[in-house]
């Protein structure tokens, strides 16, 4: 009986010490970080998301996207994330001060998404092709398989380290022209049918975020431009739901490229030495 109190005290002390070291101290160190600003109080980073991007973050979490995609660029001494062009610098605690919870990720069955919005094409390079209804010859006959699927699991790429095979066949070209990688239209098609863009992708199709509806008058500007094999039947179109638009808005907002004082960006190539003025 005399040894029970020291045993209890030791167990309690072990858990208390672990809690202080793993919870209290980190919260004291980074729990009250503020956005970084310049000397004039401008150029604040990060800024809180609002509207569709914030709702899209909830859709991202609810659908378990963080199980297969990370949002944490490792330092060059800890991994090859920067060499893979997933970011220009490592991620820092300040990047996540407005994320509750922070979707750091569980593993990397797909690429890191910390800067996927940064990789989007510029607006002048991302002019959407004119929406056009699929031609009768190119459209498959209506079938039960054309209905959106309600069975979907977390997204995943085959391997974050192995490049996927890009769909290059004639059937991969969407109606209206090629899609710019990482544009909003590209994200919608990727969510609806990943293997239409990467042949060996094992990411499930999130078709329950889209709806197939009959075209009334003019085709919708939001209609997904699919290849001829997966296009909607004649007179029908595939359009994103509001949650799909929010999810894409969130993906387009992911950008950790802003320089931080506490983090060094990727090393720039050394400058050429200045010419020797004494040389003749």
C-alpha cells in the first residue's frame, strides 16, 4: 500500500510532463502568432479566407482529402519537396494561423497541395474555351452509368513520387480545346474524372459533387468540358454543384509562396563575381 502513492504520483507526473511539453509549450510559442506585415503595416500574410474558399475548406475536410494529400512542404534537409517544385520554401506555423483545424495531411498518396493555387495559370493564359455541346457523333448513348455516383472515398494519386501517365489520346481532348493544368476548369474535370487526365491515377471520381441536367436554351458556362468518351448525352450537360465550386475555390486559394522572415526561401543561384577592376 505504501508504494501506491509514489506509483500514482509518477504516472500523473509523466502525463503532466508530456502534456506541458507537447501542448502547453508549443501553444505558448506559436499560439499567438499574428500575420506578418511590412514596416508600413501593409502586405499582410496570411489573411483569413472567406466566402466560397472557406466553405470549400470544409468540403475538403468533410470528404477526407487530407488522408491522401498533405499541405506541408518539408525543409530541404528533411525531404525533396522543394526539389519537386511543391513550394519555394518550407511551411511554417504562421502559414496556418487561420486554419482551424490545419489540414496538414495524413500521408502522401497524392502530391502536396500547399501551393497548388500558385501553380494555376495566369488569367491571360486561362481564358476558358467556348462551351459547346457535344456533337451527336461524339456523345455516348444515355445509360445508367452516366448518373453521378454517390460512392466515393478519399482522393489519392497512385504515388506522389511516381509521375502519372497523362492522357494524350484523341479521346482525352475536351470539347472546346485543351485545359490549362491547375486551372479551375482543370480541377473540375479532375474531380469528376481523374483518369481522363492521368491514366494511372487511383483517385476516386467525386461525381456526387456534380449533376447532370438537360440543357435549357444555351449551355451553361460552368459545364465541364469532358472528352468524347465521357461527355454527357446529347442535350445534357454536367455542371458543378455549389460545393464543387467552393472546393475548387479553396484549392485555387492555396498559396504559401509569400516570403516569411523566419523562413529562408529556396536558395537562389550564386551571383556572378564582380569583374576585377585592377585587371588590364
